[in-house]
C-alpha cells in the first residue's frame, strides 16, 4: 500500500510522541523491565557501617539479603584473600564484593563481566559508602577499589582521591 505525503506528515507527530514516551520510560525507570540484582551480604550483627552500606546498595536499586553471621567464612568461601578484608562481604551477580565498594563500581563490574573474583575496598576507608555518615564530619580519605583476579592478585579498578 502506498502512503501519500499527507499521510506521512499526519503520522509523524504520532510517531514522535510514541518514540518520546518510550525514551522517557526507558530513562526514568530502567529497572522496570528487569528484576533487581540480588546482593547477599554477610556482616556482624552490630556493624553500623555495614547497615549504612546496605542502605547505599538499596538506594542504588539492589535487593539485599543480609546475614548477621560475620563475614570471615563468606570471604574465605568466595576466595577473597584476607589482605583485602573489610567488615562485610557480599555476593552479587556471581562476584565477591569485599568492603565499602561504591554501587557504581559494582554496576560497572556487572556490565563489563570480567573473569575475576570480584572487587574489594580493603579496610574501612572514611568517606566511602557506609563510612560517610555524620560521625565522620565530612572527612573523605583517599582509597582504591581493587579488582581481584582469579589468581588472587589485584589491580586498581578505581581510585578515589
């Protein structure tokens, strides 16, 4: 069937409206089409900064299941060398996440999907997610998020200065 130029011009505003609506929906609600990524977290039951990091993950769209059993066994089971240790350990999308790793770095890891154990922010760097509450008075220490390779070695994934 042949469309006249008048029909094309009549349909053009409708197509633009539909395209704009689809684009708006895609940008405004990226999680609607897919389920939330599950984050299993192991921590001590009294760890306040762990709870704050969990809130950071939830605000970034992760679904969190927390276990108040400590994290040493989970860290060992997931293959994270002790030298990268922190106060909580997570399993997200098949990757181990150790410590106060920002959600943006986790999301980047999940998109890139490298062959690795996961990410770590060793220690408890002040200013990192969960270690950034009012008690720290706005202090932000420099720290690095490390990509832990399958052989247990690490490379800098992102530096925070």
